[in-house]
């Protein structure tokens, strides 16, 4: 709407015009994060071996096997049972729900698995002389505080790597 028309427009027309502008802005603000996530998702997919990746097919297969073993263990089922449900397109959350495991219980199990993995990663760094035991203990405590505050992602991906449903 140009300036002259805007000056002569009724209050209702200006309000409607303002409403349309706001809807456009909200739509733009909603689309931008989705586009950003699309780009991030593509780069993450690439990093995980779905497109072009430095990982060998064997490494990708090993990662999936480890994931199947860990997630089956979380749910108290065999790896073959978990793979069958996964092949049907079910998510970890859906499989857990079918087995009577609540979101809170699943989250607690995943948090504990994350702690175990982080502790092992930090111990490897200590064993190789990359960090000291004091640094490892400090990092573990810091990540525990972050996890308790709901900030599990980041860092070495210790507590939050697979906390997504």
C-alpha cells in the first residue's frame, strides 16, 4: 500500500493490511529456521554417511550395529527384535511405548547410557595422556550439571548425543 493510499485508508483497511504484513513476517520467521535445519540436516546426513562421507561402508555399518545394540539394550529386547521394529519405520520412542516404557523412563535410561559413554571417552583421553584425570573428572561433572539443567547437547556430545526421540 503506498503512502497516499495509506493516509486515506480506513482504520479497518490499515488494520487488515497490518495483519497481512504480520502474517507474512511470521511465515518468514517460521520458514527460515526450517530452511536452516534443512541445510544443517543435509550436512549432518553427509557427516553420518548418508551422502558423501569420509566414513567407509564398514564404519557406517559398525555405527549402526552399535546403535542397534545400545537401543535394544535400553529397551530390554534382542537386537533382532529391535531391527525388525526399526525396519518397519518405528522410532525408538514408539518401540519403547509399545513395550510399556514411559518417556521419562526412556530418557533416564538414555541419560545413564550417555554418562557411561562419556566416562569411557574421557578415560580414553586420560589413558592416552591427552588430558589429566582431574580434567576428565571436571568435564564429567560439568556435563552432569548441564544434563541436569536440560542442556545435554554439545561438548563431546556426552550426555546428549542420542537423546532425541
